[in-house]
């Protein structure tokens, strides 16, 4: 199969970018011809603000590049991962203009929410779900700017009117059932949305948790529940060491916490191999996110490492973590409940050991490269069938 995959890279490489690269590599390993076209948002830095706004709505150069690439390589299908902002939804129209089926992976809530998070002022916000996103403009939900938010809202509204989301895409991929339900609530055609999770490849191997510490891996930002994590460790009073991996706007608060909390260590950013080594030795991973994660890749990386997850009971990560089997769930934003769950794990070593085995089994059953490849081929088959029906 010849596959044309497109993605717009963020300013700094993140989980979405890594998932795209992993999927490209997986397909090539299985013998498929993959043309990967990437757009880099750094190009926006060289444009005046008015030009940035225009290309977010419709990037004619991206439209031209995609049509030319499709004509030259004649792929069986086009798989779009992220169009925001540089590529723009124009790339979907380019593929359709050439009669090629389109698959789109939904890695955040950008099609439904101006800031793509359903999170505002420290809480979940669904004010624009299924509605015109004018509230997000008034509140400056994108980068704190009503003007920038207006551009995003204009892009969303324009492409709803053009039918880009309803008719331009043959199959949408949501990462969890939770995310699928949200996209359905937001108006995407339910019959076009299928679920395929992320995967971890190569297999990092399972550890034994010999380090005896708790681990947090992620962006140090409010929606990730960093403040809840720190408040919980104040209550725990050094009962279990905590290692924090990551960087972000709350780095200063983490740095201050390290000075006052016994056993806490901030490691900053680490490469994937270092993170996996930390996961294998961790007693458990803490995932205190307070927004609707579309998936929670860090959780399945922990499962692959044989490490259970202590997760906030919200969004997709609550779906990924099976309470009492692969980890425990706690009330989001509640440091007392988080601390109590940590204490329970510390006083039930037999249960913790069982969860380690179950976490690894969960990875082997659902999140390996082979399982993901099977699901992806089924999805591509569905898209090809839709394309045949349309032509036929």
C-alpha cells in the first residue's frame, strides 16, 4: 500500500510528533511505501501577523504542494495527523480534489475548542462544545489573545461551513472511546469515528520497581495537575520519594518545592531511554492531569515498563487506567485523595506487585506495534472502501 502521511510539527517536539514518526516507521517496517510530508510551524515566525492569520484559515501553498505530491506519487490514501496552524485544512481539500481517501487522526480537541484543551482558568470548560466558538474569542482562549483566538475560531467556523469536517474526511481516528464521544458531541459524524490508541515501540522491557520512588513525567503546566501533585507530597511528608521529569511554565514552583520537600527531585527534560529507565525502576507513575487528555501516552509507556499508574479520574487517562488492576484512580484536583491513594499503595506491597504484572499484560494485549498495525490496516481498509463507494 502506498500511503501519504502529513503532519505539522510543533515548535518543540512533543508527544504528537513522536507518535507520527513512530507510525511512519511502523508502516515502513511492514513494507509499505510511505511518503511523509511535514510542515514546520517555525515558518510562521518569518511571517507578519496578518499573513499568519491567512495561512491558518487556508494555506494555498500547502494546498498546491499536496496536490502536486498526490499527482506525482498516486498514493492509495492520505493520512493527516495535524494541520494546525501552518498546513491548514486546505490540505484535506487538496487530497479530496485528487479523489484520494482521507484519514485524520484526532490527537487533541482543536476541531471543537479554540485552545484544543477544553480547559480554562484551572478547570474543564466545554462552553464551545457543539456551538460556534465565540466564547473562546471573547475570553482569549488561544494564547490569551482575543485576536489570535478569533483567527482560530474563524478557521473552525469557515471549515464547518465548507463541510471540511463532515464531508472532507472519510475516517477519523480517536485515541480512546472517551475522546470519540466528545467528538460526536461536537458534531463530527459518528459513523466516521473509530478508535485506535497509540502504541509503544520498540518495547522498553519491564522493570521491577527497585527504585521505590514515585515518578511524574510530563509538561509542568496547570492542566497537567502539577500543583495537585506538589500539594499531595506536602501531605505525604517524605513517605515516598518523588522524581519529576519535564519542563514548562510551572518549573519555578517545582524548583521551590524541591527545596522544601524531602526526597523530591526535579530532573528536567530527559531523553526517551532515560525516561524508560526511570519508569522501570519506579514503584508507580503519577498522572494527575486535570483536563480531558485525548489519550495519555505516558501511561502506556509506564505499562510497557511494567509500572502501574496512579491517575486522575478524568478524561481518557481514566479509561486507559483500570482501577485496582493496572493502577488506581483518584479525584482530579484533590491532593488529599491522591495522598491517600499513595499511602494505600505503600501499605499494600502485594497488590502493587500484582498491578505491575497486570500493567505489563495490558501493554502486551493492547499497545504493542503489532496490535496497532492490525488496527491501522483495518482503518485504512475502511477508508479505501469509502473511496470506492464514492467513485462508484
